[in-house]
C-alpha cells in the first residue's frame, strides 16, 4: 500500500488523481486551501474511503508532513488571465508553496525512514509556444506570462533542490486538460456558462490559438502509472495528440449546446487579444508512451456529456 499526500485534492485534475489513488486502496492525505475553484462536495465522496484524511491548508503554510511515500503537488493557481491581472497569488502558491513542500521533505530525518518523493504537476506552458514541431522534456523553458513563469520557476526549484539536497522527484507536464469538474473560467465550461447567460463567448485572437486537448482522467492515469512504475528523478510530457484551434473547440461546444450547427460569429466576441498569448502548445510525449501509457478519452465523444453537464449544472 502506498501513502500519498495529494495537494489540491479538491481541484480539477487533483480530484481525478485522488479518486484513482483511493480506488487502488492507497492511503491519501488530501490538502486543499479551498479556493474559489475547489469543489468541496468531493469531500463526501472521498471520506467514504477509510484510507482518506484531509487538512484544509495553504501549501506555503504547512509546517508538518506525516510519513509518506510521495507528495503529489496539484495545488496551483492556474488561470492565465488572472495571473495577468494580478500575479501575487501565483507567486505565493506556485513558487513559495513548492519551496515550502520541498523544504518539509528536505528536513525529514533520514534516520526515521526514506524521505518521500516530490511529484510536481507542471504544465506544457513552461516551454512557451512554437509554430511547428513538438517540445521535448529537455527543451529550454521559455514561459510567456506570469502563470507559466511561476510554474517554470517551481520546476527549476524542484530540480535544484534535488541536486543540492539529494531529494527524489518526479515531474509531469500535461497539456490543456478538459473534463467534467473544471471550474467555469476555462474555455469549455465558461463557454457553456456564457451561452446559458445569453452572453457572447470571449474568443481571444480570433480563435486562432491551437491547443492540444487531454482529458483529466488520462492525465491522472499517467501520474498513477509513474508512481506504480517506481520511476524517480525524471520529467515526462503528457499530451494525447489531439490538436485543434480554439475556434473549432467553440464550434463543437455550440453544436452540442444547440443540437445543430449555428453561425460561430453570432455567439462569440473575438475583438480582444490576450497579452502574452501563446499561439500553439505541442508536446512530444513518446517518453511516457514508451511506458505503455495511452490516452483513452476521445474529445469528440467526451464533449457531448461535458456540455450537457455544464448546461444542467450552474456553477457560480
């Protein structure tokens, strides 16, 4: 049986991972500071497992770690637009929070047992954008906005603490995630919410940016696989290989919402451009696939139930 800390366990991807870990019979100590994006209703589900414990806390303020095998860090401020408006919370959570977790591991007494592995959930945005080709795990980090800069800084802290203090780590860099349970500030849920409110969908840069879509369940499965394999001190991209423009994504949302094809221009506002916009993210995840990971979720199939869910469930 494995013992895990899972930070950000009430967040989007973190909740998918927590569910999978509990289903395997692993002991999970969840940590979440319950921001606006946390889903507190998940606690009822997770507490149904006798192997789940929980602490409401900010990762930068944690002062103790119980003995465990892994600290899996999903906790992060993640919305690019919010980081552009004000970056303070992004620096606190994404940089200082990671440093605090690393130091808590660093100060664990080796005589009391093996120190846990720090598992950082990063993002494809740390590489910046590119017109053609695919980023490898060894590529230079060139973040384009405050959010991605804070995540890149955290990644560098992880590798530096590993080298200086002999800490074991894992790092996973997922591409654009989607699925049921995402807070309505990201493209799919906010698009549905805008339609419900009879407002136009904000589509930056005329919808031309390209995103690679990966279901949160597939991301969680990748993280679980790396733990089960016992891999240490490696970085892995995870993408899934499904690319499309944001305009095409919104067209598919509109089709599912209305049940028929409609004119995109009638439902979008494409007059605004995002500062520091990355036009295309693309990852080479062949390293992960060599471990026999494959994405199981199909975007065009999943978008049907996702749009229905957000259409039927208003989220403040």
